C-alpha cells in the first residue's frame, strides 16, 4: 500500500476497518487441508468468474473487485454449511446498507430445522385467551357466547417446499457474517404485495408502512425475494423438464392439491437454441422455472374449510335439537399457471411488454450473449450463452408502479415583435384633452359643463366664507 492510499484509509476509519476484515478473505489458514476435488460430482460453489464475465458483456453485474470479494465470501460459507447448491441471487440496495443475497439448497437430512415461531405464537395467544375467558366466567354472569370464529390462519409451507424450497443468506459486505433469513409465511407475502417500502439495511428494523407488516425487515426481505424469484427466474425452453422421470414421483405430483406439477429437473439432452431465437421480441423461447405464488401466499393451495366441518355442524343445531340443512359453500381452490409456462403469456406492464430482449453486441454477434430483462421488476436480468444461463437481480427490491409523473416543460420563449408605425400604440389622452374634444364635438354640452363648474366653484367659496 502506498503512502497516498494509506493516508486515505487513515482518514476514514470505517473504510480501514472494512479493508482489514476483507483482507482475511485472501488469507489461507496454514492448518487448512487441501480440498479434495471430485471431478465426477458438481461442486456447490458457483463459477462466479465466468458468470460475471457474461453479465459484464451485457453491462450488468458487479465490479471486478466486488465480485472477487463476493466469490471468496461465498466460498467461506460453502465450506462451513452442508450446502448442495449455492447461487448468487443478487443485490438489493438499502438506505443505510445493502444486501448481498445467496440462494442455497441444503443436502437432504443436513438442514437444521427452524423453530416455527408462528405456531409458538399461536399457542401462546390461545392460552392467554383461554385464561382470560376463565377469569371472566368466574367474575361475571353467564352471557351468551358468540358463535363467530375468526377464519383459520393459512399455515406456512414447510422447508424444501413451495416458497420455502430455497434457503437464503444475506450479508452487508463481502467478508462480514452471513445471516440466514427466516422462512416466509403466506401472511407476509400477502402483506408485501400491498406495500411499497424501501429497505433500510437493518434486518431487525421495524417496517414503517400502512397497512402494517407482520414482521421485521428480515421477513419483508424474504417475502420480496420470494416474489421476485417467482416472477423473474426464467430459463430457455427445453433446459428443464417437469419431474425427475420416476413413475412414483409423477404419481405424487399428480396427487398434489391443485393438480399442478411443481418439480422439475435438468434436461440432459438439451440442445442450445440459437442466440437470435433467444433475443426474439416475442420471447417464445423462455419459460418460468419457479412456481407461481397463489393469491393465498402459497404455491400449493390450502383448503381453509377442511378442518371446520364438525364445528359447522355444531353451530347448525337449533333450539329443538334438529340440524339445520344449511348450504355449505366450499372454498374455491386457487390455481395458477403451471411450472415451465412461457413468459410470452405474462401480462403487459402499463401498455409495455413484460420483458425486453437484446443482443449484447451487434458488432461482434459471434461472441455475443442473449440478455432478457424484466420490465415488472426493474433490475432482474437473465443472460444465456451456449448451453448455460444465469439469473440475477440488482435493484431496490420494488415492483414497477408505472411511469412517474413528469411535468410538461414550458415552451420556448418567442422573439419580440419589431415595432412598426402602423402598430405603434397611441398615447392615452388626458382629462383636459377629452374635455376639449367633447367641447368641439358638442358646443352646447361644453357650455353647460362650464356653467356647472362655475356653480360648484361658487358654492365652495360660500362655504369657505361661512
């Protein structure tokens, strides 16, 4: 480090502290054993060097220094956790700090189970309500009990399922601690759809919004990640196919509630499509490979009436003890588009297509890559080269709300008109000039005016004498 840079670091202690932390990424522990590389198995660490090189062709991604530090930070996490697949999801900007997001899948049986905070809170609330009811029953007379009950709360999907299929880690800067985001609930996804709030960069911060959000910024971030992933993670058509090819698994997928197949696997026989077809404006050769999130906030629809039939029968008993044959309206199951649906079916955004495509270089098309960008979630991009593709999101984590208001600019100032004799403005006449003109035009009226003036002058003089 030269003297000039040393002085800059010392003037900014925060930068110096971060540099010392990131310096550890480049240091190798002498006691660390050499990793055993198995050429037959796929390593969970992604090749970010190649990925960011392809994104750089499209003018998207991170700078080289940032990408290198992030590469080493991801390697440190993969070496600690039993991760099967790791992928750099993207970067979300915050007011105070940013979020670097890593998408992972754990090895089966190695993932640590999270405590279901939702179930714990529900049990505590139910216990408090029961205690309060017992106390009221002892102190007050028996009152008629209301038969109304609040609708059942939609349970969250389990780990490795639906919106919680992936596990996400975030950090504020490469080299700092990776923090695991909690599982997302349907309530949080539904609430995130109705608000538009910029992230602060503090996972423990309260989300200031209306309507209120049920959770902290960590929950809000996780909900936005789920929404962005479901909408913008796309792949060339034919790269994936539904299921793993097993008959038993196909039967399980057909038995899923809603009847939608949500599992897919890589197609080993995939043949790369020509770049010109991938950048076609009709986007017919791209598909969604993430499951659609239903309005309920889940991937697989949950029937809210499946456990309340007995309660409804009790409420329909009249005073005579006879059951009322009331019509029970069954909840209509929610359905969305199946997995691997073409992105050409996406709804236009304020009259504009949902996706934009372009070739990264028209001068050297032989080595150009295809770029597809989302117009719904600004900052979501996908590049494809050869038999590979990659998705990334770099933005503020907010959905497009349409074009912003832009006031009309005032018109250009016109040149002043040159004065001419025929348009020269006349001088306004004085009161004396107007009186003289009236006297000339009507002599009698002029004499009467003079007599009236003399009379008024005489009266004024008499008043002064008095």
